[in-house]
């Protein structure tokens, strides 16, 4: 049967990228998505904004909601200091299998824990199962109607502390209106918008950075 797009994306990584070189993995995926097939990775333009937020924060404990093929997982993990840990949640087994191989090709397995399952099932188990007290940085890039419920769930589970940064992809396209309204009006967040473009296109999109105030 015909291969899937994530399988073709992985092949492009294995063909073009150098094992153990995260930047070459990122470039290979961007090249594939620009010149062969569009895919819903955060991409290079929004990815540079993601890089600057992560580099400025230097987080020890990172959570990513929605791994897909692992593009943003590799982008974030390559910038983490030694000893820092990224937990990424992905409930589609086929995508998780591709992402594991992308992460391995980048040589970043030691910093990343890919957990196969739904965010709403795993967020409540972060403390007892992973020994996580609170997260320093959370990247939201899963189903858009799940950003708000999962953010409230992280609050309720005590996983956010004063200064935790949430960075949300796609706040314009496809859009996350309920989440935006919440973080921009809640007294518990200081929120700011980073205008950019939908990955590999000229359409507007952006990232919303929201600092939890406790
Ligand atoms: O839809 C988009 N992203 C969704 C990502 C889903 C990934 O995350 C996984 N996932 C979803 N919910 C959960 C969950 N928990 C929640 C459910 O239980 N727990 C764990 N994993 C979860 C999926 O299995 C996928 O791997 C998108 C679209 C466009 C787009 C823009 C313009 C267009 F024209 C077309 C498309 C651009 C983007 O950058 C986008 O991110
Ligand atoms: Mg996205």
C-alpha cells in the first residue's frame, strides 16, 4: 500500500540529514515540506521564534503536547542544557513511531521522553509517574480545541509555577479562539503575540507566549 506522508518525511530525513546532527534533521524536514509535501510542522519561520523563547528561558523541564513527526521536539531539545528533560505526548501510534526515528536520527534520545497516549490521560500522572513537580516550558501544538482544556488541567494538577511559559502554535491559523481569549483576559497570565506565517506559506499565523503568574 502507498506510504504515508510521515513515512516519506522520515525517508527524506534519512536520505538528507546527518545522524547525530539535529540542525541537518531540521533542515531536511523543512526542505521536504517546502519542495515536496507540506506538513504541519511548526516550520523554520515560527521555529526561529520558538528557538529564541527556549534559548532565553533555558528550561530544565519541558512538556510538548502533540509530537507529530518530532520536528519541534528536535528543535526544542537541541537547545536544552545538559540534564534538562523534554516530555512529548503523542496519541497516534503511527506518528509516534515516525517521531521516535526522527528523534533518534538527531541523536537526542537522551533528552527526550516520547510518551504514547492522550494529554488528558497523562497530564494528571506527570507527578507520580515522571516525578515532575512543575514544568518550566510547555509547547502546545496538538488538536486546537484541546489547548484550553489541557491548560486548565495543567493548572488544576499544579504543573504550572510562577514564571512557567506556555507557547502555543497556530493561534491564527487554524486558530484557537477560546484559548486566546482565556490567556489574554485571565489575571493569571501575561500574554504576548508573535506574528509570523503559517509554516511554509505566506498566510498569517503566529505564536502566543503566556507566562503563568501563579
Ligand atoms: O491541526 C493541526 N495540528 C494538530 C496536531 C496534532 C498532532 O498531535 C496529536 N494529538 C492531538 N491531540 C492529542 C492529544 N490530546 C487531545 C486529544 O485527546 N494527546 C496527544 N497527542 C495528540 C495528533 O496525533 C497529531 O500528531 C495543525 C494544522 C495546521 C493547518 C493549517 C492550515 C491548513 F490549511 C491546514 C492545517 C497547521 C498546524 O501547525 C497545526 O499544528
Ligand atoms: Mg502547529
